[in-house]
């Protein structure tokens, strides 16, 4: 519950510090006195958007603070609330939540929970778990069709809770399998293209049958064939130089030199070594000449071989453009292609098998969804009876509330139905969606009826009703007061009201007034003591002048509500 609220430099409020009690607290006062400003401050403390326009004129910043106490009783739902705070890294072990927020004229805002700075998103998320503010035209959780299924499930019995667990298990498996099947189908086309490419590459490289070092050997052989004429001319020149001709060849000259030196050596032994060297050169030249003659005789030009070599080199060149800069790189790429192809061929994207598994699981989904629907429909009947009784208590005897189930195609995480709340406010009008069916006082009573039912399921710390009783009076006002009081048994209720019946039923009463001090308007909040409460209710009945009749009526109203002590 909300224990304390501190407001500084907010709108026309200079400084206000309020202490709240449990049960039903009302805030009353003249229009424009600042009642809604207090609620606006509470809204910003629980995640509402701040605006520099809300800073009191002349002040640098506005400061808002609130202290909440969490219900520590085992039957309360605050364990879930505490878990939400702990998930955000906020310690609430002492069952207290202190919220601090300030924003300045430069547009900067700081929010803290239990001293820890938190983003606005976190403040809003946790604040929504603490306080719900409902105005006459508020589109709250109850008016949001997207929340109706969750509200129905909050009203669930053990049988429905178990059906939800079973459905969730099957749905999770079904969703995962469906996602896998979609992935496989989406990948199938790309996989086939990949297989085709790898198969083509593997076949092309296998056909090429490259060998390590092959390119170097081909280039060497090609160089020989391409330079055939130069080789032939060179061999011919060498042959002419060695073999005897008109002028004599190198062999003949070496033969003459050899004979001359042999003669010289026969006369002088000093020339034997020289003669021996020339003799060896002569015989070596003869051997070379014979080899040269044989080479010339065997020298041929194989043009076909050159064409084949050029063709092979062209194949290698084309493969290098695709798969690597060298033959070794191409061979390495070939190994990788063969490995990838083997891996893909060995894998399986069995669409047929997955489709069969999905079909089998869908049958289980159908059963689980039907079971969940049936359990929900039973709970819905109980909810309808409870809400219709509340509407009857609020003097809407012709109103009728129903829970509408609309089957959806396929499966949702929540089941196979959309659930919305419908209502008929007047006889013969027919049922309409809750958010479209009523306005003004009817909407107020509808919200009170639903709030009375759902308050324990929502586990809220504080509920604020901001002038939701506008447009009603008399017996309806008394009925609304009774419902607010009933809600306050489970959850702290703050109500801004113009109805004397509601004010009379309250356990605590704040009077909001404004006055002019110098050239400034100032809002004052008075926590009315018992002696002043009759007069405050009487003022709501008769206006500024409190008559004896109005005072007597006020005492009577409070006595009937059990608050005149």
C-alpha cells in the first residue's frame, strides 16, 4: 500500500507531504483545487511521462517521492511482485519500496527505486504492478481486449491451470518443430543449388586430373618445342664448326695439332703433357661430333605435341581463374569440394519426416486446445455469474456481462481462441464489446464491478479512482460507495470524488483547498479529523453554507456507512 507521498514544486503545489492508511481514502475539494494534481504526481512516480510544464512556476525542478509497503501475508500475491523487483536488481527484502523522481527545467529526469537509478521503462513496468489509476474515461487493463484472456486465466481454477500447462508443453514442441520445418524448406532450394555447384566443381576438377608439378613440366616442354628452329640452327652451326669442311673443322684442326705435338714430344719430353691434353681434346671433340650428328639426325618438330601442350596449359589457366593461383591451390580446393560434397550427401533434410511429425503433433495440439477451451469456458461461466451479481448490486439490473470466445485459425501461445468481454448495459440493446458498450456513469459501474472481481487476481498494491463517479447520484452513488469499500478490504483504494455517499463511506478523508498567498496560488491538503468529517460531507451536500439539514444528512450517511464514531 501507499504509505507516504511527498510533492514539491509540482504544478500549483508548493510542498505537500501526505501519509496514507489502508482501506478507502477519499480526496475531496473544489474543482481546480489540485485533487487531480496529486493523482498526476502519483502517476509520474509510477512511470508517467514528465513535462517541464508541470514544474511550479519559478522553481528549477520538481521532486516527487512515494513510499509503498508490500503485503507480507502468505496469501498475498506480493511474492510475484517482489520477484519482479528482484529481477530488476532492486532489493525489497524489507517489504518497502521507496520511489524518488525529479525533473528540471532543462528536461532532465532522474528516477530511483530504493536508491537505485532506474530507466523510465523499468519504473513504468514496476509502477504498474503497484498502482492502477482509473479515471472516468480511462482505457485501463479491463478495457483492453488484448488483456481479457489473461484476466480470465487469472480467475482460473486448478483444472484450467493444469490445462494451460499441458497446452504450453505441446505448443512449445509444435512451434519448435514448425520453425525447424520452415527452415528446412527455406534451405532446400539453396541446398540444391549448393549441391549442384559442388557436383559440377568436383566433376570438372576430376576430369582435369591435375598432377602436382604438371604445369612446370609442360612449360619446360613447350619452351623446347616453341624454340625448335633456334635449337636446329644452333646444332647446325656447331656441326659445321666441328666437322671438316672446305676450310676444315675443329676436329681436323685438333687432329693436325695432335700430330704436330706428338712429333714434338718424340724429340723433347717436355711437350708430352701438352701433347696429351691436345690428344684428349681431339678424341673428346670426335665423341661430341658423333653425338651432335646423332642429335641432328634425331631432331624433329612435333607440332601436334605443341598444340596438345597449349591446350593443357589453357585448361590449367581456366582452373586457376576459378579455384586458385597455382596447381597446388587448385588441388587443395578440390579436396575441400570433395569433403563438402561428402558431408552434404551424408546429411539429411528430411522434409517428409518433419512434415509427418508436425502432422502427428498437430493432432495432440488440437486435443490440448479443445481441452483448454472447455476448461476456460467453465471458468468463464463462473466469472459471468460473479460479474453479473456485481452489476446487480450496482443497480444495473438489466445489464448482462458475457465472456465471448472466438476461434482463431492455427494456434497461439495462449490457445486457439481470442477471448473478449462483452456487455449489454440496457435491455434490448444487445451485447457489445466492453470498451464500446457504456459511457459516463454506466462505464464507472462496469469498471467497479469488474475491479471488485479481479482485484485479488491482479495483486495491486493500490487502486486509484479519479472521479469515476461523475454523472451518478442517489442510490447509484451509494452502491458505488459500497463497492469501493468492498474493494478496499483487499487493496488500498484512493478516490477523488464529488459524491457525498463515497466520502461518507471512506475510512480516511483528505480535503484539498487552494488559496492565494501574495501573488501565488497555493494548494493545501488537510487530513480531516473525525470532528471535521461530518461538516466536509455536509458541504458536499449543500455547498458553501452548511445547513442543519445537510449536517444531519451527512451524519446519517456516515452512520449508515459505519464511519460515524
